[in-house]
């Protein structure tokens, strides 16, 4: 019942735009944040700075897409994974070039333990935004769940080259965690 009510809230008003507008180009902003994260002197500063990436990734191309993303994220937060997947299905159908829609649907599927379905979503998110550390670490966790550890280690290393302060660093095999001046 709650899913039905949620979906009815997403119905587009009469005359609404049928196609998602182009995803804004925020590559320069993201590159600057990544540079600042890599230069951060501590985990606390690095993680605070990296939050700026999420601010950009979670900015949908229009109000309709933003409403779907927000409702999907809220459904994930309250544990309504099927509802989240339903809403995020609509989002990726409406905005197929918006990486965060794919990433969030992959996350919902991961939480639902449907790892085989999560992986293509994360692959698509990374095809659209190869430097998306959330999608990289999500893909790594999904690969670990699928028993594909060598591939997972590659994704973890790629994510950590972008953001050395990720907590997933602890999952690296054969390497000690980076020193942290916050300890």
C-alpha cells in the first residue's frame, strides 16, 4: 500500500516534460574536490571535503528526477527496498544518463542481497561517472559478496587513489591502512 501511494506521488503533472534534461557537467567541481581530498592532512578533513562529492552526485537534473531520487533514498533509509527499487526503476527510465540513479538502485539491490542485479547498475553508474567513489566501493562490496575478490581489490584501489580516506581501505588485502593523524 505504501509503495502504491509513493508511486502515485511520482506521477508527472499534465503537460510535464517527458524527457530528462541533460545531466549538468560538474566534472571541474568534482576534480577540484578530489584534489582537495587527496591533499587533506587528516581523515576528518578528507571525509568532510569528500561530502562535497555527494552534494554534486545527489543533484538530479530536474525537480522530477530529484523527487524520485529523494523518495528512493528515503525508502532505502526506512528499509523499504522493494519500494526504493520501484522508484529508482522509474528514475533510471526517465534519466538514463544520470549516474546516481543507477548507483542508488544498485545500492538498494545490494542491501536486498540481490548482488547479481546490483552489479550491472553499478557498472552503468561507473560507465557514466568513472570517478564515482561511491559506485566504485559499492561495486567492490558487491564483487566481494559474489566471491570475486581479485576484481573487488582492483575497484578498492581505484577508489582509494581518488579518496585515500575511504573507510573501505580496511578491506584491502596485503596492505596496511594509511596513516591517519587523527588517531
